C-alpha cells in the first residue's frame, strides 16, 4: 500500500505543483492519475520513487516512510516506465532489460536469461533481443520499456503516459497487454494519463485531478461514471455531452447499444 499524507510539492520558482494531497493507493491494484496538462500527475508519480522529494507531508510504502530510505536503492526496487520508453540507445534490447538486475547484483548470465523470459512476458519475440532500440517500432520499444520496468521484479510499477506516443491501434494492444499482465503479475501499478478512456479501462481506482494535484473525485470507473462528483468531473468524463450515456435499440432481432450520438457501440449477447 502506498499512502500520501498531506503531501505538497513546491518547486523553487514558487509553483505549487501538488498542494496538500492525501490518498491511499491499494496494493495489487492499478491506480490511475488522470487530469489535464500541468495538474501535477508526473510530480505525484515521481515522488513515489523519490525522483522528486515533497516539500511537506509524508509518503509511505507499506507503512515505511520513504524519506528515510536511500533514493537509489528505492528506485531499483520500483519499476518505472515512461512515455518514450527511455531505453539506452547504444545498448541491445536484452541489455536494456538486464541492466537494473545487474546493478542489484544479479550475474550477467542470469540477468540475460531473465530478460529473455521477460520479452516473452510482454509479448515480444526473443529474436529481437539483439537489436538496438532504434531498430524497433514505437510499440515494440514500449514493450521493452515495460519489460525493463518489470526486470527487478518490483512490487510497484510506475507508468508515466507509457502509451502516449504510439498510434491508436498499437495503444489499444498495449493497454490489453497491460490488463493481462496485471492479472498475471499482481503488481501495484500507478499509471498517469490525460486520457479518461484509458483511465477507465485500466484503473481499479481512478483519481481525477485538477491543477495543484487537487482531487476532484476518486473511485472505481463505475462509481465515477454513475455519480460524477461535480460539473468539472461530469465535463471531464464527457457525461455532460451525453457521450457516455448509452441507449438500447431493441427494434431489430439483436439488441444494439447506441452511444449518445446514436452510433452503434456494440451488441448485447443474447
Ligand atoms: N522542475 C520544475 N520547476 C518548476 N515548475 C515545475 C517543474 N516541474 C513541473 N513544474 C510545474 O508543476 C506543475 C505540475 O507539473 P507536472 O509535470 O507534475 O504536471 P502533469 O500533470 O504531469 O503535466 P503533463 O500532463 O503536461 O505532463 C506544472 O505547472 C509544471 O509547469
């Protein structure tokens, strides 16, 4: 369990990126921070592995105050996946994945063998192991980024807009893959996005944020969709435009679900 208690981050220039933020992120669940640009999502995420330290307040992991832990050691036991994969360009795929375990003291041969197994886990062919990142597609690079984030077998995986830079079809594949991985691996995932559809798809707990890391609403996708807390949330999730209000068309022999604009969204199983 990760807990933020009255956490504030004020940057040296005076910007209050996060202002008195408190929240519990349950273990083995995916919590998604969603909100528009500049609302403090990345700052919140990076405070979990001490890439950024809060100005006030405390963050605990399983009741341990992380300010008492050495940042480098903490970072090596928390997976981190970022938007542009962050792979080292001059290292082969397999070595990108094996780096952190080797820094943690795992021998090269074991780290490489584990890295190959992780390529299977994220749905990549092992034949790509000896390529350099530039020889992969954007989607493949992101998969390697996820494999690298998992390499030290962390309990916690931080993901900062990891699928933001790939096309919609690949993005959808990566999202499905992450849902599968979460079921299989049972990690505590903290995921940042500005895309509410992605947040609802991936999040067990969705946190809708406004400037300064202010929580507008927190809940499961179902809770938020059924009861948006205020007009800001209603507008953010598209409820005000009727986008998410679905209708049933039973005029034919099949029951067709229509979205707010009358477009078919799916067919109900008989
Ligand atoms: N190093 C910094 N110095 C000063 N201000 C910063 C710094 N980093 C971020 N900020 C400011 O803090 C606020 C929150 O930034 P943050 O990157 O956490 O937002 P975000 O929600 O992740 O945005 P985006 O979706 O654009 O990545 C913004 O106003 C940003 O300009």
